[in-house]
C-alpha cells in the first residue's frame, strides 16, 4: 500500500468515525479518532540512532470514567541520511523497501480535562505494540500526551511515546513524537 493510499484510507476512516460519533452523541470530550505522523528515532545499547517516520490512524474510546481503550495502525519507514553532496537532509529510503506495519492497543487514562468544555486534556497510556514485516516483534509502549481542542469536533493530539523491544538480551527504544489531527 502506498503512502497516498494510506492517507486516503485514513481520511475516509476519520470522516466515517467522526460522523458515527456525532450521530451516537458521544458523551465524553475525549472520545477521539485521529490521523497522525510521528518522527522518531531508535535507540539501542551501543548502536547509532536510527531515524524513522511513522504514520496512520488511531482512536480513543471511553470504557469507564477516566479510562479509555485506544489503538492505532500504521506504516513505519526507516529514514536514511543522504550523502553529503545532496541538498536534502533526509530521504525516505523507499517506502516499500525499508518499512513495516505497526499496530498498537493501549489503555489510556485521561488525567484531567475530559469532564467538560476544557480546551486541553492530558493523558498517560500503556499498551502493546506489534511490528510486522517478514516476521513480527512484540513491544511494550508507554506514552504521555495531550489533546488541544479547537472546536467541539476537532483538535490536535501531541504525544511522546516509547515502544520498547527486547531482542538478543538488550533493549531497543522506538521514541516518537506523535502529531495528530483529531476528530470527535
């Protein structure tokens, strides 16, 4: 699936979920669907930092009180520095050659800001991530973030997330900054 196809699919899903949430009369201001892009880096024991770009759709739906169930799916591409003769700083190394699918399921606790017309909502999240390409890898994900609400149906999601992979007796941290356009 190409980047354009994923973007079109994400926008179509956002419109459908937004329409469904409005028709359903969602009572919580923290029931969100979002489309995100996440620049990030991979840190590991004794390894150089590797940069990546991760993008896709995600959601948060209230389960009980301040607790929500969330998830996301996406496309993660490894970014390679171009040689010194290039005018560009980075290039996506072939969306198709050096990429993999990521899915995540998370429990999210909105710490405050969901109980009324608040413009900002702060949250913490803990969950499971699955990286898939030729094989698969299981990861633990931990994050902190906030939603800034622009109107009753649109907002901005900012989240710092660390997805931790244990391989060969060491840990690799996939650190990312999620920037998303959120829909109610």
